[in-house]
C-alpha cells in the first residue's frame, strides 16, 4: 500500500517522538510509582555542572530501582515544558514497611518532596533556586553554577542547607516532614509528567556500567551532567568523597613540674630587683578545625 506523501514527510519526526517516549529498558520509574523492601542508599555529594544555556532548570539526581537493584540517575539541566513551570522532585517514602517511589512532576508551584534535601535549591521544602516572572526565569546566584553563560535575570539570596544525605522520607532514618499549606495547595494544581527527554535520561542512566549502587558504593562517577542523556565529556561531574570525620586531637602531654628557681643572689645596694617574664607557649596545633 502506498504511503501518502504528507505522511512520508513527517514519518521520521513521528518515529523520533515514539523513540523518545517509549521506555528504552522498561523501567520508567520517573513516571510510575514502584515499591521495594530495600532502602535506597544515601544521596551522594556532588557539585552542580555549569548551566548550558539561559532558561534551563537543574533537576537533582536520585536513586532509581531496576531488577538488579538501585542505580543512580545523574542530576542534569533540562528545559521546562513551558515557561512558568517548576519541577517537584520525586522521592522515596517509607510506608508500611516498604519504600514507595512518589513520581516528580512539573507545575506552577513546587510541591511536597518528602523533606529530602536534594540540594541545588531543593533543601527539603519549597524551592530556593529561582522563580518565574514575566516569562523569564530568575536564577539564585548563590545556588547555581552559571559557568560561562551570561544569564539575563539573576539575584543573590542566602539559603539554609541541612546537608542531610537521607534519600527517603519516613522511617527511623528518613527525612521527617509533612506537607504544609503551600504544598497542599500545590498538590491540587494542574501538573505535567516528566517529559520524554527526562524519561530517556533515566532509562539510559540504567545502562551506565558504574551507575548501580553495588558498583559505585554510593559514589557514582557520573553524578551529574550538563545536558540530559549525555554521560561523557567535559560536562560530567563525579561524586565527591565524604568529608572525613575530624581526627581527635592528641591529649596534651603533662607539663613537667617547674624546677625550683635558685635563690636570688643578694643585689648590691642601690640595685633594682630583676624582672621576670611569665609568658607561656601556645598549645600545639592551634584551635579546632571545621570539616
């Protein structure tokens, strides 16, 4: 049967859309909730890669589940589906003895994401990384890495980061948080699911040899990327080692008992008594360091 010319013209584009929308390896966790009985590892420590272009929004990384176990989905910069939309990250929640994945979404307001401190503006509640105004995104320069990009709209505002590495909500070791009034309102707003490029990013991350937690031991070599589904090149950021605990300072050695001063020789008449200087040495090593 002959294919009409109009269909042949747009067939490559339609096939590309289907390829992006179809889960490459069948995981699609980013858009569908799943539950497992194993806790996800702690969040790795990593820096934000440079902003690729003005208008992109940084999506923090997270642990996804595959039949072989948890694997790391790198944080990355993406274009929102439309101006005015913000990303609410997905999160794992400990519910009735299992860990349930709550999928992220796009919406006009950042909603509840379990109190998980993902960093980069997502410090457990709300969003401190920027805001939309007049169709333009205003970046918080204290949060984001602009690299060499000259952003049109930015500001600087201090943020409060708990530096918690808990990757799930609830349970004895998870983040303890409940939705507030703003987050409850955000839940009733219209939402959009992750777009096709985000799904492709997650599915292709599962193919990275070092992505599984059992391989990287919580420190993925590809922790974040400058562009989605691009896992090699100068825009890739490695996870950093944990800050070592401060080594205890050695106990100060006891000072020897002061030797008795010899009796002062008699001064000749009219001579002044000699002065004594009692300056002690500072303790070795200086004050305590912050790690």
